[in-house]
């Protein structure tokens, strides 16, 4: 089989040209990085698990009418997705204080936030993904006011839905990161859709009872049992054979 043309290589994924125009193949690697690439590692089997977990969550979101780039899973490590024009913003939604918000504002990890907090970061490795305001996003033309409204409302819907879904399997959705892109319909209309992946690489997931971390913080903080934690998330979602 002819080698597919590589479009982009990220830290945890590679994008290849897809079989039809307007599609891409998203390949999930086992590589893990943290702290803007300063920490590197490999989590054996992570790519396979994230491919399945993201497939599962994107499919559930499609069912509730959240437009997203997922088309279908192709094999263990690859899924077919729609090609989007990526919006260079990372949207972080927080329900519980952890990570950078705890450090920045000296809020103990685990503090329930009075309401969900949405933050925007400019996707730029050289600048260390700086936090930006809505004003920055619109003034610098990364998204229009209407697009940002849509991104915010989709993000809050996704948060409500996923918080409930994870709670149903005894997991607390502490925070997570989303990325969005534009697609252009035949008539020239622009639509904002969810892109990238949703997995323990970009969510914080804590066991409801014990508070055990079942996400990438196990890698970031050298807690051990990283692959086992990702497997446990997949198992609870019912997408791993019971073993
Ligand atoms: O590090 P911080 O606390 O700001 O991360 C908030 C959430 O966003 C975490 O769930 C983390 O996994 C995710 N995140 C991400 N990619 C980044 C930054 C944060 O997936 N570049």
C-alpha cells in the first residue's frame, strides 16, 4: 500500500492525508510530553487506548448533537476525521481546582469551583501557550465574536454532558481541554466543530470515592501506573473486554 502523505506531526498524534478529500487519518502515538515538551516519555499502549476512548466520547457527543470531526475508527491506532481549519485556541474548562489554576491562584487542589471556569490559551509552543482573554481572541482575528460565542456554548454543553457521563462511571471530570476548527459547507457556510481528541491525555479524571488520579497527571507527576490508569478509564467506559 502506498504510504500516506503526512500532513502534521504533533506530540501525541500524527495526521495523514485521508482517503477522500476533506478527510484526514489521525494516528495516536504512545509518546507523552508534558510541561511544553520539557518532559518526554512513552506510555505503552496509550495510543490504542486514547483512540478508543476518544472514539467513544466523540460518538456520544455526536448522539447529543455536538458537531465534531470524528468519522470512524479505522484500526487500533487510527481514526478517520474530517479535515478542519484549526482555530489556534485551546479551551480549558474547569470544574474543580487543579494544576495551573491551583498554582497560579494558590487554590488547594480538589477545591470545588463555585461555577465552571472557561479559559482560553493561544496555541503557540514558542510562547508557551499563553493564557488569553476573549478580547485577544477576537482582536487578533483567531476567531470572530460569533465563532467564540459558539465555541463557548459548545464547550459548556460538552462539559455538562461529559461531567454526567463520567460521574456515571464514578469519575470526577476535574478539568479538560478542547480544540475547535472550521469546516466550510458546499454553500460556503462556515461551521464550528469540535476537533482533536478527548482522552486522559487532556482531561483530569479522579475516582469519585478515593480521589485517585486516572489521567496524564500520573505521567506529569511521576506517580507510576500511567498505562493502568488509562486502561481503567477505558474499562469503566465499557470499551475494554473485562479482564
Ligand atoms: O495545566 P492545566 O491545569 O492548565 O491544565 C488544565 C487541563 O487542560 C488539564 O486537563 C490538562 O490535561 C489540559 N491541557 C491539555 N493541553 C495543554 C494544557 C492543558 O490537554 N496544552
